[in-house]
C-alpha cells in the first residue's frame, strides 16, 4: 500500500509540474494576453446573446399588443361603417386593453376598457353622449356589442406598458382620425386618460 501511495503522489507531482510548465511557457511566450482575450470575447458574446434574446422577447410582446390594437381599430371602423355607432364632429371613442381588470367593469372580468370624449373634450360615461349614439348597446355593453368575443383575449404583454389602445375621432369632413397609444400608470379607480399616452401610430380613415 505504501508503494502504491508513493506512486500516486509522484504521478500527481508530475501532472502538477506539467501544468505549471505549460502555464509558464504560455506566459513567457506572450500567449497569456491572447488567451485572456479569448475568454473575454466569449463572455461578451454570451452577454450579447442574452441581450438579443431579451430584445426578441420584448419585440414579440410589443408586436402582440399592437396587433391587438389593430383589431380594435377594425372593430371601431366596422361599427361606424354598419351604423351601429354614429359620431358627430369632434367626438372621440377609445377602445383599450390594460394589465388589470378596471374597477368599472361591472362584473365583466376582462382587461378591457373604453373612454368617450364629447366635442367639448370632457369624458362621458353614459349610454347617450351628446354627439355619440351607441344605439341599443349602451356604453357599458359597448365592448361586448362590437367585440365579437375578442375582448376576452385582451392582455398587455409588454413589461414596460400598463395599457394601450386606439381612439377614433370624427373630423367633420367625412374622415376619421385613428390614434394608437400606449402608456404607464393609472390615475384613479377607473384607469387613465388615454389622451396622455404616447402615440406610436396614427392614420386617417374615410367611411365609404
């Protein structure tokens, strides 16, 4: 046994000497900086991969939200086109998605909201607003009336956004302006003022 232990110690010593010798050779030949550079580059590449994956996730979340906002715009256009919704000059209606159920949901447990502004700019929460006619659907049933069930899919996927949506304004010349907005934070029990959001797209639509 003593002989075996002695052989093991000798083998370990030889291996250690070999490693030290190789390390010393690399250092004296000036390869140390190159190897260090390789490891640094590898670390930088891993950081870039992690960053790229995170950016890809954020882009996918943003695309999902903005695709849903496009659907909101189509719902508003269709409601106007069919006569289900009529608007006078200067009136605006928003359809919105948010990352929590609004307190004015009336048992309607989905993350959707709506906002209505009359010609004078004030917010209205009634079934009949001066300049806006919802017909028989009323304000509280507005999303369900024109949503065709899509309101059940409403969600906010972006981590840096609390809500987003689209507003349509009757311009008075036969055209409608659509403003696509998103924003952070809430300002009261029922949500936020979408007019204070960041607009990321706008377009003009004409009723044919």
